[in-house]
């Protein structure tokens, strides 16, 4: 009986952690909007032939890309441990098999996330023609890593 109570508390704590995580993610998504409203002199960058891109846009995409790459394995490990702990506490063979299958699905999902990011970056770089390769690579690094963003002065 004591194990069941601990699992319920663990489940409640995981729900709290999920709400905190999504709250922080939402805050980070709206941060550039808040910065743009506070700073009336919004800076712009250019990327290849595209000009007049608000500076918070590449910053936001860079943050999201980095969080995706960094948090995916961390979240995978945490949820896998919790799933396996719940299955081991229940001490049922069916629950352990379900937990193992769930962990395998999570690993496959994480691999897909990494492969999509890597393949996208590779295909875009390879598909660019020789003349545009520098611009495209510069633009890609601007949006994914927030480097090589050329400041641009908007003329009104």
C-alpha cells in the first residue's frame, strides 16, 4: 500500500513538473515579443538575400533548436526512469513489458528528432548551388546557432 501512495505522489509531482516546463517554454516563446515592445529601437538582421528580419526571430529559433537538441535526451531519460520505476513497483510482467516497449518508442522518437534536424541541415547545405552556398550556410547558421547574422539598418 505504501508503494501505491508513493507512485501517486510521484505522478502528481510529474504533473507539476510538466506544467512548470511548459510554462517556462511559453515564457521563452513570448520573450522576444516582450523585448520588442520594451525596446522601441528594434534591431534587424539580414540573412543572404533576405533583409529586414527582426533580430529576436533568429534568436528565438536558435533557442528553440538548442533546447530541442539538449532537452530531448534529458526528458527521455527522466521519463524512461519514471516509467520503468512504476513498472518495477507494480511487479507485474505485463507492466514491465509495456514499460520496455514505451521506452523503445521514446528512444525511436528521440532518434527521429535528431535525424530530422541533422538531415534538414545536410539537405539544405547540399541542395544550395555554388553561388548561393555561402549565403544559405550563413542564413542557416544565423537561424540555428544565432551566428553570422549581419546587422541591417531599416530605412523608413
